[in-house]
C-alpha cells in the first residue's frame, strides 16, 4: 500500500469528517488575511501621521482620555503601540515550513508529499501545526508541477508524526502535559488501525525535541524504536502513622507521596524531564519493551535500526551521552561528549540461536560502544545497501570546550557477519576545516540530518550546512570524500533541505527580504558532461503574506558585507585575520538623502550565526523604518575553525571591537547616521549589547537586551552551563580550570570580562526582556544589571515573561518582546 498515506492526506478536506479521532480538523489557512494595498515605494515610517485620533489608536475604544493606561505606557507610546502592533500581527501570521516527506505513488511515475507547516496562535499562546499534501508531477526537465490539496489539515494535540518507510503507515505520538499515559496511534490510508496508551509506569513522554528524538521504523514495519522518559520513580509514601513501607496506589486517599531525591536533568528546555531511555513497541500487539543492557548513567537518543543480517541478531544503533557527575545543559551545546552504541533489539530471535535466546532472556547483554576513539558522534545514518554507517562528530567542540564548532563527517564499514566490536575502524570523510580561502568550502556546520538523505548511487548524501552568513545545500560522497555546493553559488539566500524525491531535492529558500519559497532541484548533465543542479520555483499556497507586508518587503534590499579586521596582531591565526561578515538590510529608496535609523543586531552563542534567511521579527523591524546591521563577528559558525577559536578567552574585547568596526564601516560608507544607532542582542548578543553601551557610551541612542549575560561571576553559580563561563573567559584552558566552586581569582576574572564591569559609564536608555524560567542565563543577572542602571538614573524598562525560558519563544511573549523593541527604538530615534 505504498503511497496510501498520501491518498489520505490529499483528501485532507475529508479527513476531519471520516477520521475525527486523529485530531485532524480542517482549518482556513489565513493566506489572504489582513490584506491592504500600499504603494511599493513607501516605507512604513512614511505612514506615521504626526497625530493619531484616540479612536484609531485603540480600536474599539471610545477614546476616553481619563482611562488608566497600561503600566509603562504614556499616551504617545500607546498610539505607537497600536500602530506597530497591527503591522506586527501581519508579520506574525506568516507560516513556517518545518518538515516534509515524499513517497512514491502507486503508478511509480509521480510522487506525493506532505509538508508540515506551523503558525503562531497568539490567542492560545501556542503554535498551530498543519499538514498540507501535494502530488509532484515532473513534466519535463524544466518544469515540475505540485498539485496541492485544497485545504491544510490541523494536527491538534499531536507531538510527532513519522511515516513508515513505504508510506503505508503513520506513527502518531500524543504526549500528555501531565502524568497521563502517552498515546500512540498507528494509521493506515483510511482509518486508525491501532491505538495504545502507555502508562507512566512503562515510560513517560516520547522525546520529540530534535536532539534526543529518535523514532525509527524497522524494515518490516512491525516495530518502532524510540527514546522516551524513563518510568516515574517510586516516591516515598506517608500516612497518619508516618512512612509507609511498600508505597501505595494513586487511589489511596489516606496517604500522600513525598518528593524523594532530586534528579539532575539536561538543563534549559529539559527542566523536569526524566532521563531519555530506549524503548521498542510492537505495533501489532501494543507490547512495549525497554531495551536492556544500557548503563543507567547513559542518556540515549537518535536511534536507528541496523541492517538485518540473516541468521544474526537484530541491532539498534543509538547515541549515548554519559553523565557520571553532573548533567550540564545540552541545548545548543555540542561540546557534551557522546558516542555511538549498538544494542540487541527486543522482540527478535534468529533461527540459529532460538534456543540460546530462550536461555538468555533474563540476561542483559551490554551495549557495544562503536566509537571509542572519538569524543563525539551523533546523527547515525546507514547507507541504502547497509554497508556503511555514517555519522557527524563535534569533537572540535568537545576537545576545545566551545559550545559549538566546526564538525566532521565519518564512516564505519558495517560488519556483514553481524559481529560487532568496539574496535571498528572509523574513516574520516570530511575533516575539520581550519581556514578556507574566499569562496571555498569553510567546513561542516549541520544542525540537522534527514532520516533519508541518500541519492540513488548509495554513496552521496545531501546536507544543510552554514557557509559564511548563508545556509547552503551540500552533496557529500562518503567514499570519495568529494563535497559540492548544490544550492546556487551566485545566490546570497539561505537554503534549507526538506526532503529528497528520488534523486531530486525539495528545499526552501529565503532571504531577509524574501519570504520562504519551496524549490525543486534536479541534477542535469550539460554538453561538457559536467553535472549541475538546476532549481525550479514551486508554486505553493503555504507562505502567503498580506499585501501590506509584501509591499513593504518589495521596497527593501540586503547585502553581505565583508568587514576587514582592525589592528591585526602577529599572534592571530590566518583564519582569524580574514574579514568577517555583516548582513545589511536597507530601503531601496532614501528620503531627502538621509539615512534611516540603524539597529545593530547581534546573535548569541557566541558560536552561532545570523543567517540570510527570512525572520519575521527582523523583517518587522526593518519595515517600521530601520536599517539593520546584522554582525557575524569572529567566533561565529561558518568561517572555519581558526576564526571560531580566536574568540574564546577574548570575549568582551575581540567581539566588541568587531561590532564597533562594522558600525564604523557602514558610517564611512554613508549608510548610517552616527546619531541614530541602536543595538539589540540576546544571550551572548545581550552580553555584547550591554558591553557596547558601557565601552562606547556615546555611540548608541537606545539598546535592547533579551536574557543578556551581564555578570559572569553571578551566572557561573546559577547557570546550567557553568563550564561556558570558564571556556569563554580563559579559552580552551578553561576546561582545566572548570569547577563547581570557583575561586576568588576566577570570580574576579569573570567580573572583569562582564558588562557590569563597565556599568559606571552607561547612559544609554535600555530595554530588558527576561524569561523568568531561563536556566541558561538566569534572570538574576539581567535584573541585577537593570537595577544598577536604574540606580544611576539611566532610563530603563524591564519586562519579565513569567513562563518563558531562554529563547522567549512563546507566541505572545515573542510578539510583546519585539513590539516593545520597535516602540522603544522609535522613541529614542525620532
């Protein structure tokens, strides 16, 4: 029944009636909401009237001038709030393309696909998830036609969906938000085939986070392996006589349960989640078995089935993270050591060892560590013929302590006799690139890996990777080690891989001024027998934006600037001497030859990158009259390992100087007015923001910081990544200094590296946006800095989001955050 799932989803408008239990409800797609016309040559700031009637400023109000204003607003600010919030809602309504799957149709000529789309739901403060299905018809080498279903289908309450390899079945996960059972569903083309409720005594929620997450079908499509929270531990029970031996049932009303010993978790975004363990479900019987033989200190994830070998045991391959002492924060931290393991899968018994299997049912056969010789290995993928196991490594991060760094690609020849050992040879396919010439491959920087990323030759994989300030698509031959850029080399847009359709590629392309568009790539051979990739535009109803937004974006442009390094010292490596980059977003038209106010935007990390991809929040800020200078200072990903490793030990100086150099560069080019410069950053970008207003107090008209690192001496004792403070302060030597009990000397060094060291010079009006549940940069560091500024008379506004973590990503919080940033910067850049 290959392609049966697509026939179901291509009739999505029927699904909500035929199959209400799936929770799929047809929903309007909002691609034509809030449409307004606007002359394309106007920018939003030209729409601002000098005065707005109260009736327009507050829709639905009677304009009662005596009414109380919201805390922190005056009458003028309230009008700005009303005007900007209407536009921000227009941007917020734009959908995101998250994932896609392709399947061969029954005819074998065309193929079918389903695309997972998400959209913020501000009223519910959640993200809506949709599935939109399509049939792909390759009409010629220069034409492809996507026939979309008439309506999307909302995935209500669904945590994850994973189609089977043939496309005949669909695995659906519904994790509960309390201690209720985890719900697992198996769907066929027309109905719900199986539904199982797995109690907390078996396991908790299934991990669907993109890191520990690993949901894998076996080749027979009868078993599914996945990572889920360990079963709930037994808690001490008390009654009127005191401690009760043997515990009690949940329905025992004469007793109550204590908390028991506190358990470590993996920090930011994993607070309260139990350790991930490995499970397999038989989809025919509903039986769930925990995989035995894995050490208790190992957290598991990213599981895949090893190739079946006749007469041999069936194995699972997974990634394991060991945590003997403490679980340090793992979100965005690739410097946590990890390894590939192989373990015998439950439910399997071979003909040759059936009797032995019966005798050893009670024995736990320990997992085999496959990657003893390398400190990091993750995203395991088997080649189509089962002969090679390919994986990524972040050993540069682990060995240096940097939370993210240049990655490498490796291969293991999988034993055809089924005899596994920890001494399998690891072949280096793509090494860590230290420094690259202009235009050359800078190294691997992959944040995700498709479950099926192989071309039909069986040795070429397609990857997404960062290349300078853009994200590109790469092909890598795991046998010859040849790496090629397959997204257009003459494009500054960023590309994201969605799925493979045979030997063709479905991807998304966007820029700071262009909303995401689906692209279809195919390989062609020209007259000189050179293979090239051609890309076709795909007409899609998914990313439709309001006419006002479309008009505003059409009047904007962007450019990637090369910024020469100032004051190059002899001690710098070649990679650290090379120019860094900044993305400059500006209007195509100037009014009276004057420069629009400038927002300097700074990414966090510090080892991450601001990409030339579409960002709704950045597009909103540029549409209300600001130019954007988005700086990828040295230490960012995508520029080679030497440039990245030049920053640890020099934070607060090298990165600050790079940003000031970039600002001076655009001023010298006549693209910025020195009196109208603002600065915005989050996390380490907030560290830079608060450093800049202290080290260059006359430079900025206003500043905004989201969960900023303001005091390392305070952060080191409260963060889920205290090792980050040591490494970024001391460089790789910080790994040797790291301790849970910093010395007075360490604390002084942290203080001197921190923005709070320069606070006496700050005079810039500053907006603080803080998540109260942030474990990465706890709220105390931002509050301390904000209170200190207030104490010295600086204009400060602080907004605390009580239920947000480090990213401040909940829809309402994200909306209010950037609305306040826009209003704050407008206030000080008149």
